[in-house]
């Protein structure tokens, strides 16, 4: 049996760009948010924009679990997914949790919330995702006896090779310098179901460094959005403490 490596994220956290790097490694079978089908299709929590349901995909938690385990019989598996898709179901499935090598990805919630709101004005408090991530992280640390590694999106943008190199060492993968430059035309086929969410990364060829004025521009854009959607401020206030807790565990480049 081969490893199953899971990067547990929250929406708009740069997780798709990191998934793109993982695909460019060439040594992993990669899955793009397989548990989205359990949350939005099987349980029907709500309809989200830019999501075209693929009838061939497994839809329930047990079916998705079995699909991932079967894939790991043949090759190392990497999945990026959202914690709120599997919390609390995973809490009743310790055997599967132990089978996975877990890691987490976080981003400044102000930037993530505004980015999400632009694509889906109907977003909910739960879908911001950081609270579920913290509950997920704390449970894994308690049950498995070790804190999973946490990647911070802003740090990855500053030093992709350093931070992802540290991440690979933590999860048992060898270096792969070729993975940091991909071809824009070769968009993964399974992204078609959520193409509207990932246009920028689909057209890019690597992780872009931050611009000097980016933090201030994002803050101004968030404040402008709050004028029309005041609940975004409540969402930020609710999730920021969970971001800070996870950030204390962030990896640094060696």
C-alpha cells in the first residue's frame, strides 16, 4: 500500500496552486476535492456556483473513502480538500485518519473571505473553513499524538521551493525541483467540474510572489465589500482566532 497525503485547506487559500505543484511532481495520483461530493451533492447542503456535478464521481463519504484507498493500492495519493467537508464524519473514522498523512494550509482570512465572496456571494460562516480546520487539526493532534504540519500561503508565495521542500520532507516525499514550473495549457481534466473557481491558476505557470502593495489593496477591497455585505466582518471576527491558532504551527523553510 502507498501513502495517502491530504492537504486540508479552506476555500481561496491557494490550495489549487499547491495541488498544481503536486501534480507537476509526476509521482502522485492527485485528487481535487473528492469530498466535495459528500458535502454538496450527497448531503445537499446547498448549491454553489461554478460547480458542475460529474455523475461518474463517488458521492458519499464511504464511497469516496473506498475510492481513495483503492487508488493507494497502486500509487502514492495526494488530495487537497476542505476540512469542513469531512468534519465531523472523520472523527468517527479513526482507522482512515491513521491511514492518511495529514497537512494543513491556511491563508489570511481577510484575503480568503473577500476572494470567496467575489465568486460566491452566498457563502456561509461554515464555508469560510478555518474553524473546521482547527477542530480537525486539534483532533488529529490529540488522537495521533503529533501535530500535523501547517503551510502558510503567504510564506509559500515568498519562498515556494523552501516551504514546499520542508513540507515534502515532513510527509516523506523526495525533492522535485521540476514541479515549480508547469505549462498553462495542461490544465488537469478533473478541474473542469469547478473551472470557474480556478481560472487564474489554470492560466499560470508557477506560484507568484506577492506584490508590495498587495496587503493594503486587499484590506481596502475587503472594507468596500463589507459596506454591501456586513456579515463578512462577522465571518472574519469569528474565524481569525482559529487562523492564529493554526499559524502558531506553521512550517518554516530549513
